[in-house]
C-alpha cells in the first residue's frame, strides 16, 4: 500500500514512436458542430462532435491549469468494443505517433451514456523529443517538464488520427487547432484570475514554482486514511497549492477526486506540512505568488 505522486507541472514521459502504416485507410469524420468551450470552476473544456449516427464521435479536451498537456476523452459507439485498458495509438496532424494509456468508461447519463476512452493529464499535441526525454533521465526524473507547444504547432495540427486498438482507424478532421487552444488559454487565464494570480506577470515568468523537496515524499503510507485502508479503497486526488513569494504553500484546494473526502483531507494535510518550493519569478527575477498542481494516487 502507499501513495504515489508525480512531479508537479510535469507529465509522464511520452515517447514518440515511428508511425506505422495503417492496415486500412482511416475513416474520415468531418466536424458536425463547432468547438464548444466550457468554463467550469476548476477546469476548462474544449469539446466538438464529429460524424453522425453510429460513427458519431465526441472529442473532449480538458485543462485545470495553463500548460501544454491536457486530459482527453473520446466517446462514441466505436469505443465500446475494446473493454480492456491499454495503450492507444494517437497522432495529431503530422506530429509523431504516440502510445498513450487509456481507461474504458462511459460519458453521459446512464440511459444515454456513450462508451468512451478516457486518457489522463499527459496528452500533448506534440510528444516530447528524444532530447527532452534524455535530459529528464539525466537529471534523475521519471517525468519531464511540460515544455511549451507553439502557436505554429497548434496551427499545423489539422486532424486527430486514432489507431490501435481500433480495428479501423479514425481520423477526426479538426481543422487548424490554433483558434481552439487560444480559446482554451482564455479560459485558463480566467481560472488564474479567480485564484488571485497575476495573469500578465505569469505570461512572462523567468521561473515557474519549483519543488525544493521531492514531491513523492510529501505523503507517506501512514497518511492513507484508516477507514479507506480498512475498505481496501484506492483513490486519485488532483490538488492545487497556492504558493507565496517566499515559496511556502498558503492554501490547498482539491480540484478533482475519485473517492471520499477522507482522501482529500489527507492530501491537503500532508502537502501543506511537507511541500516547500523555490518561488516563481517574474521576468525581472522578482518572486511573486503563484500555484502548483499535482495528483496523488492512493493504492495498495
């Protein structure tokens, strides 16, 4: 048993693999709706429907803070045949093919629910380069920093190809993604303003908040809530820390949680006690109030 935590502002390594020619030509699905941007209290969502009838696919992209990585969900009847979790072949435009882990699920109300593939927070338009992966390993990290995606990259991506484990690959004809991600940034900027963050100064940071202590040690096995332990109950908690100009956490907020409030309380108590940071610096090198987002997985 124990709790596991990834590095904040970091994402699991995604290694680009050579693109393999599909055995069958992909089914091309045109958009059936415009992009919709949903402003929620703790996240922003881009969503669009492609195709119709049995070939209808809903693509959702979510962020709960600014960055190049996002959560992704693909929903539709074609995603119901593969029941086991695993890796999916995902290619944005002419970027390198990626193998990304997904979990099967359902989106929508019970009677109208659609089968779905649910991806974590590590999806990117452009996978990490070999140099970025090597640098992370050289520095002793199992994860790499969320390096930026340029607006030129966003404009160059005009489709999403979904391959294995689908028997027949599907290409969603998104059109250039720049406008969609510009809308997403407007939403995440609004999130920051609600958190009391100086959005303008954060656009030009010379350094983001950096952990001084190892995030994987902020929570210990003894922090596992006893009642959850007795039930053998796992959990995943996404949290946000407000970090002052002195590098000390000033508040903890739970952004998403899969189980009971017991996990939420344990996470905030542990990270507020043990997390320490080098503060964010503006373009002139002056410290300023900022934030840190990460996830904790409780499991046996």
